[in-house]
């Protein structure tokens, strides 16, 4: 089932948390969060900004967040991340976060679905799918000039969306997984790991 929340809805973070509970239910292992995007374009920075905020909210807890402003995971690196995640976190569901384009009336929506995300598809890129649950923030209108619209995206939209998404994911992880219910069952990783 797909869920959508407007960034101006005061209950959006709670809605994201509840939709993640429904979509990740039954997993033996804690989810891994993959935030996709680049810090070189405002519109494409939703993933790294969300990853950075999520790391701050989960500081000191044992969970895995990949893709921050200091270490972004771009759409082109997804094919390598798929292999890495399968080897490093076997059985762990992957929550993929990325910016997206859509209809003019959809700008500001945060969409959650129980399916992989295909980064770069808004810019007509043919790249690998990634994740088991996708969280997409609609940040610009779909057009033949998607990349130029990404560059014209307001930073305020990215900032508000990333705060809501990070809060929803953090609340979900803290409520469901980090209270000792399950573990990731993987070896420690380099500095990307939240410590």
C-alpha cells in the first residue's frame, strides 16, 4: 500500500512512522537507511540532508544510515550500494530516500511505498533500483528540463521535507527496533556507521 503526506501536515512525521511500521512488519532484522542524492544541486539534496538529520537524531544508537551531506550516495553509486548492502546487511530491509519530480500539484508530497526506488528516473537516467521501501519527496514539477528544475527548487522545501522524513524514520527505528527487539547482525563498518 502507498502512503502520501503533505509537508505542511503537522502529523506527517507520525504518518511516516506508522506507514513504516506497516511496511516493515515481520522482518527479523532492523532496517538500513539509504539516502540518495547529491549536495551539488538543491533539488537533489533531499537524501543527503535527510541522512545528516537522521544521523543527528540517532546519535549514539546502533543503526546504519548511508548517504549524508559529508558522504553522499549519488544515483550512479546505487549499483555498487545494492551489492554492498546485500553482502553487509543480509536480510535487513532497506529504506531508500530520494527526491523525485511529479505533477505541479504534488510538489511538497512525501510518498512511501513498499517497493524499490529507481533513482535518476526523473532525469531519464537508466539506473538500478534499490531498497525494499521507498520514501520519495516530490520537490519539482516533471518536465523535459528536470535537472534545471531541480536546481531551481527552494531550499526551504528540502529542509522541511528532510526534517519530517528524518523524524518519522527516527521515531520508527527508536520505537520498533532500537529497544532491543532485533539487531542488524552485521560486522562493524567504517565511519558511515552511527556510533
